[in-house]
C-alpha cells in the first residue's frame, strides 16, 4: 500500500469527486481512479459509492477516513515544515546534551517560542549531533567538543567548570587532610558514579588535577548527569560534575567539594552551525541570543 493512495483517498472524501480530487492534487482523473482502485484492491472492500453526482464514502470508507485523517494532516504538515523550498516556516532544529538543554538552553530560548518561533530539539552526545548538523538534519548544535572538519562554523559559547563532589556523609568519612592534589589514593575505596564507561568527565578531572588515570572502574554508570547527581547526593558514591548543573545542591550543602584546586578543570562548550546558514535571519537571531545569554550561565 502506498502512502500516496491514502492522500488521494482523503482528497476524494473531502471533495466528493474523483475529478475535483485530481485537480486538487495536480493529477489526472484516471490516475486518481487507478489509485483508489489499487487501495480498494489492497483492502478488499469498496471505499466509495460511484454516482453521476460524484463519489460518497461507503461505511468502511467513512471509518477509514475518520481514523487516518488527522495522521495524514500531521504528515503533510511535517513534510511542509521541513522540506518546503522556503525556510521561513520550517522549524529551527537544535541539538545538545540533555542536561545542558534542560538547565540552560530551554529557559534561554523561551522568549523565541513565545514570539512564535517553532523549534525542534534533539538530545544526544556531541559526535552524533555534529554528524546530524553536517547532514542538514540539525541547524544548531551545542557541542561539548570542538567541532572539526570543513563545512562547520563554531563559536565558543561558555566554559563549564568541574568539581569532585560527594555528599556530606561520604565526605565526613574521609580522614582530615588525607586527600591531597598529588595523592588521590584515598578515593580508590569510594564507589565512583560515572556518566559513561569511558569516564570522560572523571578522566579529564583526574588528568588535570592528579596527573593520573582514575583509580578504579565505575560502580554505577548512568548516561544522565542529573541521575549522577541524585546518586551522589544519596551517598551512593562520588563523582565529577559540572558545577552549573548542581549549583542548588552546592548552595544547600547536600553536595560538597572534596577538593578545591587552585585552577579548577574546565571544558569549553561550542555553538556550531553549517557554514553559511547564519545568513538565515531567524537562525542568526537565535544564534546571537544564545551566545549573548551564555555569558551569564556561569
């Protein structure tokens, strides 16, 4: 069964005529007749009563139209939004890590949504999101790594600062003065809560602060930093986290830093676009707003 047959079926239902449906769809009347016959053959039932005055749906035809009409309208609207020759009505497609999008991006762009801009957001890791940007599926990507290769422009957006954190209960179990920047062995006995098996954030911190690899494999791996925060807050273990994401927990004392290095490790976030696309006014305005607003995120 072809999707186009269902489009033609809905058009005949709306117009009450094979000829009028053909005119609406830009087809010939024989083509409409052939498509409806093909659909009826697939379904094994007639869908229209043919009369000299036009075509009226059978009981089965009415039931089918009632079930699929809204879905077909949604499909048509989606195709129009994303593949129209003009871009002024197409949603802007933005990608970024789930935690940053939740905590910073969505609150930042709310004024654009209120102003009538349609935005579609994809969540994921930098590598996949940047591939979607290059392929044209996304318009803007907030990347945790510096984009590489031709065809992509990027602007440094903000720096995220990392801290080694624990709950007060876990921190109290570490002997006073036992943890030093050049001797992290005391941490080897504590369960490590990680974002990924490869420990990307934890490894970065250990390399910058201790000049060594992390002491042990993770006890818990959960691919959402908000879940990592929940685990550390509940005293399940320790972790390295971006401070912007757990500012409330740090302020309330439910999380405490285990070490305060003189120069905290940071990671730069980038706002990436395909080369040349900032000529589109709506995208340029959103890009400019995010770059400006990000100055206040930290």
